[in-house]
C-alpha cells in the first residue's frame, strides 16, 4: 500500500505544472441567486428557472432550457466604477445535451462584455463545452480599459439548444503571478475524435509579407517552403468604389506577375489570397465583414473573373482563395447560409472562365456543406485560443502554453478539440484541407510548442498549411524575438524558427 501511495503521489506531482497565471485579490461582485428578488435586477429574467439548493454544495442556481435554437439569455448591467482594471470572472456551470450552435460564437453564454468611450464593444467569454457535463468552474480574465463606460454580464443560451445551469458567479480583481495547474490525465472530448493517418500533406509554406525579392524566395527555398499564400493587400489604396476596387485588382495582378518568375525559380507555388473584399469592413482580427449590397457581390464576382482569366492554366498557382476570413451574416438577404451561397456563386462564375485551377473557400465549418464542383479546397485558420495567440495584440492579458487559459487546460489534445469540426467535415466529405493561417504572438510563452503542436496535427490529418507570416509584422515573425511588442529584435535562431523549419523541411523528404 505504501508503494502504491508513493506512486500515486509521483503521478500527481508530475501532473502539476507551474506557469504564468492570475491570482485573485478583492471580491468585487457576487451573484448567488439567493432569492427570487435577486433575479429582479436581471433583464429577461423570466427566461430562466430559479432552483433553490439546485447548485453545487447546496447553492441556489438558475436553469436555462432551449429546445430550439432561440435566445434564452438574461443580462445584468454592472457599474463600471465598481469593476476596473484586471479582473477574473468565475462561475459554476453545468450542461445537459448542449449541441453545437450554427455559429461558433453562439450557444451557452457566460459573457462579460464591455464598451469603451469610443463605443467599441468587446465580448469576451470562456471556452464553452458541448454535450452533458457535471458542475465545473469556468474562468475568464478580462483587462478592462480605463475608459470603460458600460459592462454587461450575460448568461444563458444564445441561439442554441440544451439545458444550461449557472451558480455562484464571482468577479475578483487579480494580478499576474505563478499558479499551479493540473494537466488533465485524459481529454475525453479529444479521445472521441478520429485520428489521422499522417498522409496527404504536400504543400507547406508561409503567408506573404512585405519583402518579396530574390533573396526572400531564396531563403524560403533554403527553409524548405514550397507554397506561399500571396496577399492581395490594399495597404493605403483607395478601393471605395467598384471602379477603384477593380483598378486595385488589376494592379495586384501586375504585382503578382512580377513575383511569379522568382517563386517559380525557387519551386514555390502561389495561393492567391483576396485579403480584402469590395465594400467590406475590416474588424480587429483582420476579418472581412461583408455588408448588404448587390453591387459589392457583383464587384467581387468581376474581380474573380479577371483573376481567373489571367491565371487560367498557370501551373504556378496553387489555388484561388475567394476571400480572407469572411463574416457575412447580413450580406445576402433571405439566405440562411450567406457564405455558402456566395462561395457557390463565385465558384460557378470562375468555372466559366477557368475549369481547372483549385478554388479555396474559408467556410464556417460548424455551418457549411460541400460545394458541388471539382477542385475545391476548404481552408480554416487556426489561432485558438485567441486570448493566447493574440496576447499583446487584442489584450494585455498574458498566458503560457501549454497550461490553463481562462479555465481550460490547453495542450495538443485541446487543440485537436478546437479542430474537431474541420476533422469531421474532412472525414464526412473526403475533401482537401489547407490551413491558410496559424501563428502565435512572438512574445507568447511557449509559442514554439504551440506552433509545433499545430504542425503535428496538420500533418496527422494530411492538411497543407502556410504559417502567418513571412517578413510581414515582426509580432508574427520567426525571425524576431522579444518578451513584449516593445522589445522585439532580429533573431537568426530561436525555438519558434526551429520548429517551423522542422515542419517546412518535410517538403524535402
């Protein structure tokens, strides 16, 4: 028995990791749903059921049930004078038959949204879980800016189905420190995901940046790259009218024409990335938010007619990437899945001009169908979790990988979970997958392991991939290193660069 106890302690000790995290300080807010009166201050409180002693350890709880994908959510306005700076939201939640919502950001909600003086609203929330699970604690770190003018706490189910329970909500002020986390012995959701056969990947490379000369492509050849995702990027060009947009398209075609001979010389194919669309708004993570307008769709169609007519039959072209990270909820009126509609329309029009060159679409894999056409490539981008990969870009909150990030332990198996919808789509339809972007901020602790784990998963499932990015912004570059945006310096060798080159050199085998 003593030996077994020692072995148990050894295993327990080995599972404990010390990493960067956040330590709670003062309790700033608490909601324990102590009585029906406690619900009175919540907007839409009739959408939940109060359960006396129905939570963990005999606490009260609220229950949200949705049999159809409708909103069953309530919101509480919180005084921004009482909640300031770096805070941690904690709550106990439980789920029953929680199904994947139509959009990845919908479903169960434990969201602390805030609005600044410029009327910019952000909607942070912890990682949500599907299926049925017992009471668990969820956490969320939020750095509230000094000019925060409104804070709202929203809980429940948004356009999703299932039953969701919430209890014991607390918000603490907190500070950065070292914390102990227990790495899970088994990730049950990851264990249920089919494994790949490590076959199929043929192209590995980088996203284009600002430097595209002879020396740059020679460097990529030396690294082992055989693919570049080439950005049609407008920079400061005025594309505010259809005429100006199409003039810009023509100028980008000419720019790519000047690059193609160099790429060909170095054995590198080009995926044409239409990085900005006509009439689109670029959000904080560089996605294209398409607005309602038939003229914009007509312009987008004409742009692809021109590109396809010019590059038809060109063996140097890997594929046509229809639009970078499209967000299209309101773009086509009366259509349930606008991007599916737009993709099918563009594919049809391109195929009238160019019947062979592969076409790349970037769908929402939680809500898409296979396109009935040949040579279609489906392209996800991976930055999960954004709070880690974009630290110092979207938020000043710091995290380490592998480790606990907003209450979820992130490692290679949790990355697999984040890729589940793509894996299932590939398995169902037997389609080609190309990961157009993945990365982590240069200064993110453990970024080398993150990149390595991503590449290993792409290779396992046979996906082509391009790293974001090559000689673009130093914050994504493996040729720089530093502990923060202000400390970046050129770096000829570092762990992030080594793992990327290890992946690229698979092209040489």
